C-alpha cells in the first residue's frame, strides 16, 4: 500500500502542476509555483521570503555545510526506523529549489522521510503567513524555533511538514509520510519532528 500511495502522490504532482511536499519542497520565493497554490498533502507551499529581523538562534547550525543526504546520520535514521541511506531528489517543477534527500520506505515499509535545507529563508516567513495553513503550530526543537505548517490536516493526509530555524537566515524542512493504511492512525508529525531533533546535533556549527 505504501508504494501505491507514493505513486499516487507522484502522479498528483504532474496532474496538479504544483509542488507537493511528498515530491519536493517549495521554492525560496513567493509560494508554490508563484501563487501559493494548495497542495494535496498540505505541506508544501513556501511563504514569501521575509526580510524582517528574523529569529535569533542561540546555537546556530549550518545545515547547508554538508551534503543534503548527510543531514540525517545513519545513527539517526536507525533510531527513526528508516533505511540509513537517502536518495537525492531534484525538483523537476522548479530547478531553482534546493535538492532534498528522501529516505525511502522504512524498514517495515510504513514511513518515508525527506529533508532539505534552505539558505536565505527565515522561520519568521512562516509566522507572517500562518493564515495560509490549516494546521499551524509554533514549536521548539532542541532550543531551535520551528513550526508545523500544513495546508491539510496531517492525520487526514498522512503527511506532515516541520520547518526549523537552523540559524537566523536558514531553515531546514522535514517531511514525513506514513503508509496509506496508517493514515488517521499514526501522526506523521511525530517522525517529522523527531528527524530534525535527531539530525540537528550532527550539523556543523555556523561560523
């Protein structure tokens, strides 16, 4: 069922012509495909870039200082229960968007996780555009400001996106998708948050 779900999401990307979180992350500009279009899984669109004061980060990390598929260490992947090697994904819909790394189906086939790091993006952008999300929650992960931001209820869509301020002008996104059979039973926001918490210690310190 997990493979069927992923094939369906991939097809949806082509049919809808928008960037879905299950396929890739939003652009660093204004919205999805320039218009902030809603996505099937709700975790997708990127708010307009904020040039405000940003949010201070006491222990800044430089998540783009390593390859995107090194953001999640093998040890962290093991703790999440997913395969320790990820697959680099380019955004075919928007080549200007940074690559993401997808850690395919989990060892028991019921979970996938994708991570991506975005320079020149502030967590404040999400605060300022919270009205576009059906589910929006400010949280803290290991002392870093973060948000859960979804256009649809993660418990209904089976997918959740969490964005974390790795440093003042950098955001790391984590997207977790559960199998179709687990939708409504397992909260995908739990592994999405956990992936960031487990990943963060291995990122290099920002200079």
